[in-house]
């Protein structure tokens, strides 16, 4: 059976992949954006292992691209969200919005009741 659930960290990384320009969706830049967006440090190892897991689930795909910068730069593995990854992200959002709509303290405040 295909795994279609994602954890919070996986969800944030998928969202970051959608925020960054495609040429910047490599692990180091993703880690930097994660820190900028959340205010929390993250290890490059955590980024790599999570991207590998998302790839195995079919939520992302990657390809090696040559750097266009200075001589001697290594190739970068560029990640993109697949159609399945986009579907899973939407399902995660719909689930959470559905919970927020049911919460009595927040539904009226954010006009979710409609």
C-alpha cells in the first residue's frame, strides 16, 4: 500500500519546495529557508534523510544539475514536488482546516463557520 500521510517536518519541506524558485531547491538552500521561515536550526542530515524519504514515497523527484557558478562547484540535486506530493499536501491542508473549522474558540474568530 502506498504511504500517503506526511509528518509535520515533511509537510514544511514540501511547502518550502513550492516557495523557492526551482533552481534553489537543493538541500543547503532548503535548510536555510527552513531556518528563515521557522526560526529553528536544522541539520543538513535531517534535510537529506527527509528528502530521501519523500522521494521513496513518491512525493518528490530529483535530478542533478550542473552549477552555473564558479569553477569547481559540485553538482546540485534539485528537488521538485510530484503530482502525488501536491495531492498529499492538499489533503493535509484540508484535514487541518477542517479541524480548525470545528474548534469553537477559532471558528468564529476566523469566520470558518461558513
